[in-house]
DNA sequence: CGCGACGGAATGAACATTCATTCCCTGCAC
DNA sequence: GTGCAGGGAATGAATGTTCATTCCGTCGCG
């Protein structure tokens, strides 16, 4: 499994084809690609600014020139790096979705008992939510929006598929409740999202202690 | 407690002041209020159309004339009933938030054991989610958006406060984990939202059985 | 000097809101 | 009972604004 398969060509090292690439491999050839290295800075600044604004005001509530201003570039420059506003939001989505995925996959204890695997996943998500709260909020907010393209949706579907098969395997070992796997995913992911949302709203602080307590709660929700 | 205090003047029977009315009681006098009874139909059609469109495309993604068209009225007519697009979204929010609240409060088993109270709340939410999936999705999506006014936010805060004190009381009886009440709320509400979201996306069917299974999971997450 | 990156004014489409006009119900005169 | 006048409700084209995108002059680097 290769996490680079989740991001677009500009960010990914060219690699072998990936299982989870759900869309035809030919992404529309990006029109404007500045060739200098300095370009990377601007592209990045645009993505960072866009992330912040999309979280604060939503996709339709954010004006492209506003993104440009916060990124410290001219409005026209945006279109040297992205074909459209939609392309920006998809790039932001794919970048950070890949980030989460990488964290979860990294050092995954494949052969450990379920409780330990659960701990790893919970911690990985929590690390991400603490390190990049905006990105986490963005991914939640823009979940399944209609301006997300096929590739972005494919990533999401792939992640869920992976979760489903993990759960099915663990259930087979009798360590989880024998309920529909999608139900268990919904509860765990939902609980985690609820946690982060309350933190984002300032009603809760995501200390390691709180995260650990929530982890135990979530585990008790689904364990056999 | 009087649920009518949550909805605006046009929908509510005049009543005594309510505890959870968090904003100054003087709501800005509604400018245009058609006096005939036929007006109620149009106002309602507008709110229904707006709910659907806001869920499908978001607040900024929805054009007012679009709402008018779906409601079967002229664009100008909207402004006979609502002062602005923001007023529409707030009216939708307050109407349905009040709906949820009413369902939860109705026949609440004040003196029953915690598990039974939990069952009542879970079922009330589930009934609402099944009866009005769009409204539920709307409330989730537009949670804490910046176009919601003080009154709308006040309702939300009030609901959470109520949940907090309920949890604190139940913890005092030793029936819930002695963790921060906000944490327990986050987990239960989050789990429920996760459930409904997966259902809304078509990955899960909200049968009574599934709802009951999820309820038991959520309870085991927070019980002592 | 020449080429491409860059900024920001220019452009045309789309939007929220307004307003002059039409429609239709009601009550009254005959 | 019929016709008509008054007035609130409804309308949708018009308005001014904002937006995504394009265009073109400038500038820095080779």
C-alpha cells in the first residue's frame, strides 16, 4: 500500500499503481505548472490559505481573491497553479486525507491484538487532530460535498473499505460485537468526530488524558 | 419548560417567558407579515424548500430565487416573509431545533433509572432522524455557522447545558463513568451523528434493530 | 535581450435585494 | 345579484454588487 497514490501528481513521487486508486489513472493534465522550484512555496501558501478560509467560511463562502490575499499572491497567480476553485478544494482535500491515512498506516501493528490495533488507530487520528486541527475540521466539513471530484471521493471510499475489512477480520476473532461492520465504524468515527468538534468549539481540551479516556469509551462501545 | 419559546413569533403561541431564551426577548419586529391565513402556506413552502436546498448545496451555494422557484412562489415574495437570506436559514434552524428538543422532552421519564432515560433520549433522536432526515442533516451541517444569529446559537447552548446537568446528576448516582460530562456528551452525540450520517449516505439502513444495537453500544461507552 | 512568472485591473456571469406593476379578494352601492 | 373600487399580496424584471476567471503589462532571472 502506498500513500502517495492518494495525492495528485505534483505532490507524489511517481510510484507503482495503487489498489485504492478508484478513478481512471489519467488525471486531467494540469494546465499551468510553474517550472521553478520557488513555485512550490506559492502552491503551498495557496493551499494553506485555502484550507483556513474553507474551514472558516465554507467553499461557496470563500472568494478566490481572498485566498490569494491571505496566501500573499496575486489573484491571477492562483490560476497558474490550479485550474479552478474546485481544483483547489480537491487538492486541499486529497492532501490532508492522505495525511490522515499516512498516520494511521504508519507502524500499524498488524499482528497485535485488536485492542492494541484500536489504540494505534485512535492515537493516529488524535495526533492528526491535535497537529492539524484545521485540516481535520476541513475534512469533516467537506465530507461528500458535490464539488469534490471522483478522485477525492474514491479516497474516502477506499479508507472506509479498509476499515470495514479490518473490522470484519477482528470480528472473526470474536473481539468485537457481531454487529454490522458499518455500524461499528459509524459509532467509533462518529464518537471521535464528536470529541474533536467539541474541542474545536472550545468546550473541551484535547489533552492526552482526555484522548485516552475517550479511547477507552469508544472501545467499550464496540468490544465483544 | 416550554418548547414554543424556541420558535419565532409566527409559529409560537404566546406564552410565559422561557428559561432557555438566551437572547434579549425583543426579537426585531418582523417587517413583512402577510395577514391572511393563506400566508402560512407560503411561508411554510419557503421554509421547506430552503431546508432542502441548504442541505443539498449549503447556505452560500443556494440562490434565493432558487428557493423561490422550488417553493412555487415569486422571488420577491420571499422578502414578504423574511427580511433576508440569513433570516431564512435562522428560521429553518430554529424551527427544527425546536422540533428535536420537543421530541426529547416529551414524556421524559424524569424518575426512571439512567439506562431508561438514555433509551428515551436515544429513541427520541432516532425518531426525529427517521421522520425528518433532511432536517437532521441540516442541523448537523449548519452547526455553529457564522450566519446563525444569537438566538439560534442560544438554543444550541441551552440544549447542551441541559445535557450537561443531566449527566452530572446521573454521574452523582454512580451510573455513568466519572469523566468530564462534556466528554460523554461528545461521544454519545458524535456516535449518533455518525450513525445518521452513514445512513444518509446510504451505507446503512436505520432500522429499529440497528438503532437499538447502536443505542446499546453508546450506552456501554459511557456507563460506569 | 527574451522568456516565463507574477500581480492586479478588467470582464462577464450570477447573486441578493428592490420596486413598479399586476392580481385578486373583500365589501359596498345600487 | 351585479359591478366596481380599494388595498394588501404577489410577482419577476431591474439594480447594484460580488465573484470566478482572464488578460496584459511588468519585472527578474538567465
